[in-house]
């Protein structure tokens, strides 16, 4: 099978190598700063990369700032430009594909797969994100997670896996969640819990605050109540849970850590991605 890998982070480079070692033809574009086996070509133009490819693979997320996500390239490529270079019947795979990109691809007659809609990939990605988040917290604080006080906002896959890992390290964890059933489940695994309306009265007691909710759940009052020596970690996509400008004006430390799997464990992240792609292709054949 012929794969075209367009953009992406270090995990895309590792994925290219995995696919090539499995015997597939692989060509890349917008990965010029990536380290690749010499047998994998770096195409000089988009059309040369995608021509004849059975499957075009984008990054996770596929888009960033209105362009295809390509941190290892100086190329600025819009999704519409990519779609215009493809042919009916080709398969387009990526993570968190935008509505505009999906619509354009379907109109072009492409087969489209968003990896983050596949449960096995979403869970694997969340597990790597939770592990990476712990690494970021420990590397950027003089406090330990053992006996540390950690607030985790949200109760999605990342928040659940992160909470379990933090509890295993001996941290005192509180989960802020909107739904009563989520708060009940957090309590069942050994964490405290609270609603978002309680944040302003609770946030001052934490050493670490980790947000996984892609919405402004920490209001101005809550940010003003955060301890000045607390470390805030943003894991959610835009707009995120913190008003970052206000937080920085208050002297708070806010770390943004998007795409943690590709940064902290690109080889493992590429393996999870590769397995999900193969599963998708098998389903397509069926």
C-alpha cells in the first residue's frame, strides 16, 4: 500500500518509519525537519507526495491555526489546498479533522477517517497524554506529587486516567466536574470532587491545577483565588480552561502542553496511530 504522510509532529516521523518497515511505500511532505530513514523520500511538492497514494495521513490534530498541523516544516498549507490535490477514492486519515476539511474532502469523493473518533486510538492517546502530563508537572515544580494537592478539571478520558495515576503516586486529588455522575465516579476511585461553581472557594488549596476541559471553566474570580506558587497545566484545546493573559498578569505559572503524546513519547504514540490506521483500513476492506 502507498502512504503519503503530510505534516504532523515527531509521531508522524515515527509512523512513517513503522509503515515503511511493514513493507509499505511511504512518501512524506511538510516533514523536512524530521529524522527519517534515508529510504523514505521527502517530496518537494504536495502533488508529488500524494500522487498515487492509497492513504493520506495528517497529524494529530490535523489542523492548527487555520493551517495543516506541520510543526516540523516551514510550509503553511491549508486543508482546502490538500483536498484539491487529491482524487476520488483516496482515503484521508487524521486526528480532530475540522468540519471544513471534512466537508471539502467528502465533496471531493474521498474516504475520511478521524482517528479521535476511534475508541482504541482515543484511549491510547489519552493514556499517553496522562503519562506526559505527570512528567510535565514533576519537571516544572519543586514540589512532589506524592502528598501534593492536585485539582483536575473535567472527567473525560484524559482526566480519568490522569486521576488514577496521580492517586497511585500518593497525590491528594480533587476532580472538578459538571455532572453529578462524574463526581460520584471520581469519589468511587478515591478522589474528592466538586462542581465548577465551587472552584472559586476551592482553588486556593492546590499545588497543581490541571485543566482538560476545552472551555473557560476557571472564571476571573477563581484565577484570582489560585495560590501564587501553584502550577497550572493546560491540556485542553482552545480556548482552554484558563484566561491565560489574566493568569500571567496575576503572576501565576501556566504551562500549555498540546500534543503531549507526540512530544513525550512519539514512538509509542506512532504505534497507537499505526494500529488505528490498520484497523480502519481493514474495516474499509470489509
